[in-house]
C-alpha cells in the first residue's frame, strides 16, 4: 500500500506560486499485520494507534509510540484498526520510505528503508 501524505494544499494547488509536493510512505501488507499484532499486544483501546515518531534528541532513527489520533494525523488502517499514525510534521522525513518486514530467527521484524 502506498499512502499519499498530503500537506495543507491539495495536489496541484498553488500557494505563493509553488506547487505542494505529494509525499509517499509505503506500508507493506506484512508490516500492517505486524503493526496490528504489536498494537493488540499493547492495548485493546480502539482510540489508540502506533505513532511513528523521531527518537529522542541525540539518537538517530524512528520509533513507534502508543498514542491517540490527532486531527491532522495521517492514519494507516488495517482490518479496522489504526495501526500507524503519522504527524504532519514528520511527512518530509518519510518521503520515499517503505515500512516492511524481514524474517529473522526470532520472528518477523519491522524494517524501515528509503527507496
């Protein structure tokens, strides 16, 4: 699944003479299933989802945090659950990113890669 993450402007709309670019985040079916399993192991509250967030200052990378959906969030749903929440501010950082899975001896793990 490719999720179009749109800014405040619609595709092709102009603001200040510039066309707002569409940002793309790909979440594979396997990743959505993994996210669902993590979510269900963490909470049974339907108002919660897993937020893709930056790691704390001084650490590189992204992490998942249990959170409630905010009005401006982009939401990836799987089988009726909000499996991934992405804040609008994170959109430029996830352009061209794919969230997938990799099989390891310990089981399936989430991966984050850039095209």
